[in-house]
């Protein structure tokens, strides 16, 4: 008999070695969900996105119908998904994270804010409303319509240095925005 090397042995298919443990069927894992007919682990990228969207659903930012449409979930499958304990636990944890980070409040406020232009428009068009209210509504609508004109990164270029000396004593240096060198004009092109 030749010496065997583990991992390189060619098994004798007529006489398989005995199994150390009897074969058994394992229960399906609860940490997966069936989306579009595919088993998706909840800890995968798609599974994490689904958990986040389920958290939004729980926070009333997404409706059941939106979630079912986005992930192509049949009503029968939806009833099965909401029974998944691992999913429920992960959604609860995600809701808590979103609440502590303030993400849930921001998204909820953004959803409600989408109604503001309609309300402001109705105030602006209402001839019985006070002229002052109509002017304020037009100012807010203009600011909302031109929000892309704002430079959100303008303050990011500002350099402020604070040194804490202890005993409520601080030194603060406001260096202002960085100075950019002026363009050198080319005499030949002018």
C-alpha cells in the first residue's frame, strides 16, 4: 500500500470511508430573506440595504407598497418576510442606530419639507392672506428654489484653531479663508 498524503488522495468510489457523523438536513437559516426569488443573506450589501429600507418602513418614511415594489415582493412573500425573527432584530437595531445618529429625524423632516412649497404656494396665491405673509412665502419659495446656489463648502475652507489651556481658558485663532495666489497675466496674449 502506498503512503497517503491528506488532500491528495483519490478516494475509492466503490468503498467510501464511513462518515464520522451521520448526515442530516439542517434547518434553513433565518438570517436570509428571499428577494426577487433569490435567497439574500441579511449581512450582504443587498441584505443591508433591505434592512435599512425596512427601518425606513418602520419609521413611516417608506410605505409597505413602496418596499414591496422596490424589492419585487409578492403579498404572500411579504407575510413570510415579516415573520423572520433575524430580520426583525436587525431592523430594530438599525432603527436604534438611525435614531441615535439623527438620520431618522433628518429623513423624516426632509419628507415633510417636500410639502412646504405647496403650502407656501397656497399662501402666496391666497388673495385674502396678509401681504406680509405672501411676501414671506415668496421669499421662502425663492430660497428653496435656489438652494443649489448656496455654497455649502464655503465655511469648510475657513481655518479656525482653538487651543484649550485648561481652567476655562482658550486661545482661538481665526485664520479666515486660505489666500489663493492671483493669476499671473500673460503679456503676450493681452
